[in-house]
């Protein structure tokens, strides 16, 4: 499973930028050329500082699987001159030639970040021919209808613009190990081309076949079979079948996520990045999380849309049966993604979540759950709650359409809902990811005064190190700090947020500053160019919690009722960075936090047929060495 995860590395790079695979090869070839003796490159005439700057760039590139930060989507370039890079590359003809192929785009600024292709942004979800010009948002928006008419999902696709006979045409590149004989015309000017990432996916399938030989149950064998079918043929129906089996494989000793999963980086909000994780369950941590799962129904009744006496106290905007998901803590063995995430709540298909269930997986060696009670609230009750009012098929509704529930925001009966074939992502588009993350974050922050929840994780009024009240106070301080630090992920050139979680954190801070009656305040000291977050403890429960609850209620109801118009009108102004907020952004960007880098182990089959694990030095050199030995 770990090998299958790592074989997808080049897929991520190819999704980020055209030059990323070439930069990866250049780094690996350099290591081979000097046999890992990086100091030997000093004989080429570079300084020790220049060598260190290159190793810093190389390690950062490998940890983000591309030349854009996984967290923030901003481009980063080596702190080196062209002359220094060419001296480094002179170690061999292969590295010299490799550098020339990528040095231009490697050093180019702009583009500044990821987004629809333009002067200031790029994204290899939308590659194009040189004579075609960049694809426009309007052109991107035309293709989903064609895909829907042919029942082709977008998650594992890219969209290429070409010119044929003087007119633009579009190739929908579908990820699959199998390659088609020729493009298949879907509509006038739109063609399906199979075989994107075919070499990598063929290796993924081979590794998954080996994993099937060691499956712990027939259920695991079946969902691995569906994974293989999906990656071999490109069928997202096969991937959905894999997820139906995966969610019912509860308390798995070896846990996994793999596939084209999250659409966070796509400005259209529909195309997903390759992501894979393999982890080994931690039974002690899982037991603690299990106790939280058991209390989940009682916790849901504390949320602002709950109605006493209706739907077992949960109200009409919750499922009548909250089927508590598998919630497990794992020690991650391999995380192949542009960011080493803290936890996951999957699958993203709403009908699977409602009919088969879902899973929460916390990566304990990335962030220990028992030191952060916000995390299980975020994943279980945040992402896990809500009923999307839907016409599930023509004339069939999952709510009483003749006597619809009352919208608690307007006090009137709801009038909007999801139509047949519509899902959350398709209706809300690029807003979907950030609004859902904001809703989940708000749930955890809203519940941080819940004594019942905090006691599960060891926080009480009398706990020795940190009391429940201290933790509540720290939560509001973090709302301020996280909201301010999020500003370094706002791209002023494109007026766009690079990461949905940071966008959500900023909107929450801005909402509390506007509606919290002073529970949080920001002091800007112009002379020292500093910002200070202050929290009025006396207003946390009287003003802070009601303000968070109001925001949370609105996002939840708009999500449940497919009211994208109201959501957009409210949410987008809260994400605007202007006036004093832009002044704050300048200060935050002048004092950036150090970027995370993670060195991960590798597994090898030994001569006795067992598996050895190799860990590496926690340094830039160790990170590079780990990728060389990954041999992808």
C-alpha cells in the first residue's frame, strides 16, 4: 500500500505545473551525479551558502511535490542566481541538460500562485498548447455540462485547450493506466482522451495487486479490486464502489486513503489532486476517540440548529439517524500529497455518507488528537453533520416537500433544495470547499465551552496543567492568531485565497471583529509594525459564542438548502482583504512563519520476505535521500 501511495508522486507534480516533474528529475539526478556527497559540488565554484540554499529549495520542493506551497498555493523559487544553478548543474551532462529545460519557469515570477491560467497564475489542471492561449473561466465552465450528459465525473480529469483548423478544441484528459486509441468526441469541440498519468497508475495498480495478496479480509480485497479498476480504466463509478466498501471496513489495523480526492486547488472546485495515505492504527488513541463518538448524538443537540422535540432533539436539518462513523487514530507510514494533512473525513460523496457511512482518520504522528479537542469536534460533528434537503429522484424527496421545514434564518418555510443529480460541490462550486471547512471549524470553536466534550479529553475545571476555561480562552486567542496568520496565504496579485482553511479562518476573525462586540480586538502598532490579539474573557460566552453560533447557523442552513446565492452574498465580503485588513496582511507577510517540512520513512522487502522500515536524518539532506530511495 505504501508503494502504491508513493507511485502517485509524479501525478501530483504534473497537476501542479508543467515544470515540476523536470525539477524533480533534476534534483534526483544531481544526487546520483555526486553520489549524495553534496559538499563535492563546492568544487564547481559555488559557496557553502549557495549549496545550502539549493538544498533548502530541493527539500521544500519534495515536501510540497511541486514548486508551489501545498499550504497557500504560492510559488517559491530557489534563492540562487542562474549562474550558481548552472555551476551546480555542471556536475554531469545529464544534469546540465536537465536544468536548461526547466530553469526559465523554475525562476519565473510571475506567476505568483495557482489559479486559472493567466499572467499572474498557472495550474496544470488546465494545460494548453502554446498557440492556443490560456483557457478562460468561461471555457472551463462549458465542459461540466458535456461531462454530465455523458456521466463522466470531473475528479480525475484535466482539461487541455488546443487549436484545430483555427478554432479552439478541448481535450478532457482522464487519468487511467489504459490508453485510448484516439480521442473520443463527446460534443462539438470536446474530446475525451484516456491515459493521463498512465505510467504512474500502471505502477499503482501493480502495487495494489500485491497488496490484495495480503488483504486482511474479503471486504478489503474487494475495495482494493475496485481501486484497481478505477485507476486502470478511469471509472469513477468503480472508485465510488471502493468507498462503499472502505467505509464499512471499521477498526482496520492498516488504514488507507488513495485516489483523486480533494478539489481544493482547482479554482473551479471540481478537479481533485492525487492523495494517498497509509497508516497503522493506534488502539489506545482510538479508544479515547471511540468515547467521543458514543457521545456524538448528545453533542449534536447542542448545535444552533437543533430543535427540542423534533427529530430526537436534533431538528429537521440533521439526518434522523446519525450513524456515528469509524473514528480512528493512525501513525502514518506514508503520506503522498502536496501537504501532510492532520486528519481526513471521507468519502466526499454525500449519498455514500448518508447511506453507507463515513470515516474520520486522525494522523497521530502529525497532530496528537488528545492534545487538541477541537480536532475530533471538527471532523466528527463538523464535517459529519447536516442533512442536504434533496429531490433524490424526480418527484421523490428526502423531506416533507408539502410541509417543508422552517428556515431558522428567515422564519419562513424553505424554498430551495438540491435537484436530481445535484450535489454540494456542483451547486456551490469553488465556494464549496472553503464554506464547508469554515462550517466545520466553527462547530469545533462553538463547542469549546462544552464541559462534556472537554472532559473526554482530560480537560476539566480542575485539571492540573490546562483547565477547561484556559482552553476556551486559548481557543478565542487562536481565532485571532489563525485569522491573522491566514493573511500570508492571500494572493494580492490575483485577489485570491490560496488555501480554503486559511480563507475560512480569516472570515471567522473578521466576523467576530464585526459582530462580537469586542470579544476579540486587534491592536496595530504602526511604529513597531506589530499586531496584538486581545480577548475579553468576560464576553466569550455572552457575545463570542452567540456570534459564532449565528455565523455557523447561516452556513449550515445555506448548505442544507442549496442556497448558494445567500451564502455567496454573505461569505465573500467576509473574505475580502482591503483597508486595514490589507495593512495587517503586509505586516503578517513581512514576518512569515517557517514552513513545515516532513521527512518520511521508506519500506523495503528484505531477503527473508519481511518488510524493513528505514528512517532518515531530519534535515534537507535526509529528505532528499528519502526521495532518492523511494525510486519513483
